[in-house]
């Protein structure tokens, strides 16, 4: 079965069961600044899982592109990825455990659908703890479907609880479905969570709780179902493969890397896999509007691209090669995600590759790196001498030393890389060579330090983004949602005011909201005069003071497009859309949420007007 057949079958199955098929949302969460990327299909649906009405109804399904960076040090094995697609179906206060479990089982095992062997399936349910009880309901449903008790594991929160996607929000106990990928003639009678041959392929989450800022859980008024099925994992299971990279979603990339490097995949699996994984993720992240930088999403992107380039160098690729692989990625995915054909993608990748290669030959950085290598080398050799350890014992000595104190070396490597861009793994290698380590010790210590490094890197990075979001949300995370909603409605008023003052041909070119300000880009050829700015500001404030109710109307997309302004690509919306109307002043097609009445917004003040790019102006404004 091919990936496209699998996607189609899944969506067809749930459409038959009354689900509306919704498009994949962007990898960049639109209304949740507390996380960097969309990490699951439920993520863009958080407002609806929290009770807001979804314009397409109570049963939804889709194929969602996701990025997870939490497991990045596992990438390189057969199953972990940074980018992946998740097939999901949702019930927003509609069906619950019985239907969710029965449908997932039917889809997986019925010969009419995937026809997986029932004898190779095991499941797990939530065992219960102080926050929520044992999920006996899910347990009984599985039993009634004929799954043997030995194959139904009761596991704690660590395994069988999902969410929230951000720091607070909807979550709940889940029931996971595993498939035996070992010898079909020898399927163990009992399920064992520690055995990697049982691969998780599906997760049914019963979202009946909300996690609050203080860490406690409350029952949600609306009971939801959130399910997710990993596309690649299922593809591998159905086709009886032992490696995700052998599916058609990766194999053409692997072949390209063989061609570019002259090396075999079988001999260099880890490097090949990291290159493939990271470039796929990079192409998708750039397609959703991010470019490499030293902060937040741009930083993750930069690290992904540079890690891929490093692996390329390690397997002997000398020329720029990222674009050659990116083009293959585009061929694999263009039919379902046309955004990855955006014209800037290859340019962004090429520029980053040039920049990184320049850095690798920058004398100043090289000198600094040599100094650090020398310093460490001397220090290590001196401590060996001091302890009377002979130089042929260097492997043993370094092993102990690094196991005990790996972190100072990682810290230096971290500083070299984060401040000067010099790759940490090259630093480790040179240091090991400098002290005369054997290849095998060098490899194993390299792995250990790599793990330390990634932990440090992502911790630091998380801290950075947490500090950034803490800064954005002085009122605390719980208030952030509310404040963002006010800014969102203010943005609608702003566009309407701009159009009234500057001309009806103006449309939105970009919008960004956090809890401290709004930023709005629009087409206009010249700098605004202070008078124009004041007029716009006054008009927005006037509308706020008029206490106008904000109404939401659902209608067919083509009708809506005739009367409403659109803020982004209409293709992103489904067939039935929401239109938000603020009196006769503003009518916009938009997913919401918004305040109920303009009076909730408070005072509006424009703090800056500047150029954003040719022909595009940018306004920043705050609410007081
Ligand atoms: N949100 C759940 C997961 O990611 C189910 O979709 O596993």
C-alpha cells in the first residue's frame, strides 16, 4: 500500500462515519505562542476541544503535518522523526470511547480496510492515579472486541495520558494500539511495553480533562475524542518493512544520498537517516514561513539544516548538496502539500548552506576552536601525568573522565557552536584525536557527549522560548488566551479602519499577535502621515466605544467570499466557513475566536508605523 492510498482510505473511512475532512493546518501554531510547532493533529483544534463551535461540525478528520523536536537525539534510528504526518479523527462533544475504539479497531483489522492481523495487535489503557481513575470503560470495550486480557496493559500517566499540547489545556487518558512487527509466527501471548517489536500505531485520547495553570486537572464540560495514527508507522506495518526509511516517503531521498556520496545506506544508516529526516523537516518549516535565525523557530530550523550538512560532510559529500535532496522532498510531497513548492525554499536552504560552509573556513573561528582543543588536551594530559597514568591508558582514562564530567566539555562545545557556529561534533572529534583516543572509544564517547549536547541545546532553547513567552504574557499564561482574543478583534477593527481611511483596495499581508501587542502588515505604497495614523487610531477607538456586538455567521465559502474580507488563502478554509461581523464596519472570514463585544477591547494605541518590505507597511499597536 502506498502512502497516498493509506491517507485516502483513512479519510474515506471516517467520512463514511460522518466526519468532515478538514485541511492540514500550518506547522506554525496560529493562536498558541507557547509552543514552537504544531506537534499533533489536535493542536490546531484546541479552541474547539475547549468548547468553541467548529464550523464544520462535531466530527472531524484530517491528515496533519507535525514537527516534534523532543526526540531529536533519537533521530537516526529506524522509527523516530522530526517531521511526520498524523492521520486523526475527532469528536467534539459527540461520540466517545465506544465508537472511537471500535472504529479504530475496525479500520485497522477489517479486510475491507487495512486488514491487519488481529493476532498481532495489543493495546494499553490508563491505569488510574490521583488525578483520574482507571479507565475501566476502555478496558471493557477492548475485551468485548475480543482482545485477550493479556494483551490489554494497564499503564500509568507516563504512558497513557495525552496532552495538553501546550502548558495548559485539554488532555485525558488514552488507549494506545500496538502492532507486532517481529516474526508473525511467534507473536508473544502477552503485550510487553518494553519490547520494541510492539510498535505503537494508534492513539485514542479521551479528552475529558483540562490542565490548569496550577497543574491541577478539571473535568471538561465537553467530552472529546482525539485520535492519532502515525502515517509512516502504519505504512511500515502494512507493508511488512523493518525500517521507516524503506517506505516510498524516504527511499528516493536515500537513493539520492547514495548517489551524491557514493556511499551505501546499509553502511551509514544513521547519517543517511538524519540527513533525510532533517531536510524534510526543514523544507516544510521554510514552506510555512520560517527562515534560519538564532532565536526560537528560526534556531530550530538552523540547527536542523546544519546537522544535516554535517552528516553529509561525515559521509564524504564535499559540494553543496542540500538543494539536491530538497528537490526530491518536493517531488515526494508536492501533491498533498503544494506549499512546499514555494519559490524561496531552495534559496533559503542554499544561503544557509553557504553561510555554514563559510563559517567552517573562517580563520578567526578556527583559531578559537584550536585554542580550546589545545587547552583541553593539555589539561587532560596533565591530569593523567599527575595521577601517574601512562599514555597507553588514555582510552580508559577518558572514558571515566567523560562519564564523570562530560558536561564541561559539552559546555565549551556549546559555547563554540552557539556563539561562533563551530559544530560541536567536530570539536569533540578533534579533541579525541588530539589526545590519541582509539576510534571505538572516540565513537562511544562522541555519542555520550552528543546526547549531553542535545539535552543542553534543547533545554537552553526551551528556556529561551519560555522566557520569551513569559515576557509576552506578563499576566500569566491563563490570561494570554484572553488577551490574544482582544488583540485579534482589534486587528479586524484596524483593517476596517485602514480601509476606510486609506482606501478599499487595501488588504492584509500579514498579522501577528502576542499578549503585548499586535502587528499588522498591509499593502500601501508610502509612509503614513501622522494625521493618517491618528485618524486610523481614533476610528478604531470610536468603534470600541460604540459597544458593537461581534457576530459570527457560518456560511458557504463562495457566498462568504462575496461579502467578506479574507485574511489568508481561501484554500485553507473548508467549504463551510465562519464570518465575523462587527456591525457594518468589519466583515471578515476568520476562524476566530473573538470577543463578544468591542467594548471588551479597551483602549487602542498605534505605537509604530514602518516599512515591512517593498509596498508593504507595518503597524504595531497596543491595548491599554
Ligand atoms: N494527540 C494524540 C497524539 O498525538 C492523538 O492524536 O498521539
